[in-house]
């Protein structure tokens, strides 16, 4: 029951498509003892074209191709000096573990887990500041639109769960006891991985609300995915 973050990059109207690897960090100098910003840890982005789904219009944007990884989140924690007081009292969904020690062996290529909504929002705000680009969490509807990738079936590949496309406790003979490394299975038509398996992802939407909620707005936030 792990939860992590998806990132969403909004292109300003009329701008050219952005290339993630060409993103430049903000101009602030690295403080003494602070690790240098590593542009290789910027999430790789996939194009999400404009379109209509369920009578809702969506503008073109870019979305992280995979779940945010342990390595990407670690750079945020180290460079921002980020600490969430809840980590000490609410270690992880299920009662034990933390993002850097979830109770199983993980690498920098595993999806980061044991992060709450404030962690997810803080990570994306930091990423936007570091790169000078308009990163934010996707709304519930934006996530659903991107995950469907133009399909009208229950999942992007069809209506039935298959081991070739999804790994989860109730749909796979593998019965995984921990998340898989990101991009272990195929992507949808728009190049997004892990939209129907592995771990759940935070959106910026509150319950019963399709758009992004204000940071101080009360209420639970919606997770989507595995």
C-alpha cells in the first residue's frame, strides 16, 4: 500500500516542447556542504497531447514517464534539507518503514514510497524552483486522461488484467511483496509506465473535486494507479 508522486509539467501557451534533459537548474549557488544539483535526476517526461475525455478538454502538457524514484526524491531531501515531522510519528502506511528504509531492499531505480501528500507537493515545488519550469502534481482528471492515452477500454491495453502489463497483489501470479523497479513493464501509447500497477500516485485533487486543491484546503487527496 505504498504511495508516491507523479510530476506534471505544463508548457506555457505557444512555447516549444521542453526537453527534460535540457532543463537547467536555478541560478542559486550551491551552499557549502550541499550536494550539487544533478540534472540527470530530473524526471524524464512524456508528451501528453491536447484532447477531450468524458466531455472535458485537456491542454497539451508533459508528465513524468515513471513514478518518481528513490534517487530523485533523495536528491530533493538532500539539497532542500527537507524533513517532514510526520516521518517520526507516522512512518509509513501500514505502520512501519520510511521512504529511505521501507522494510525491503531498494535501489535508486525503485519508486519512492512512504511519502504523504505534503512530501509530494514539496518535492514538485522544489523541482520547479530548481529547474525554473512549471512543475506541479497532476489533477485526478489529468492523471486519468494521461493514463488512458486515448484508449476507451478499462485499461490502456484492454479490459482484462494481464501479467504482461500489470503487477499487483491481486492480478499477478508473482504476488509481489515489494514494488518493482520503475519501467519494468511496457508503457502506454503516450510513453507512461506504471499507470495500472506497482504503486499508487498522488494527485493534486481533493475528494469529489476534479481540479487541483489549494495547498491549505482541508480534506483527503486522491491517489490513482496501482
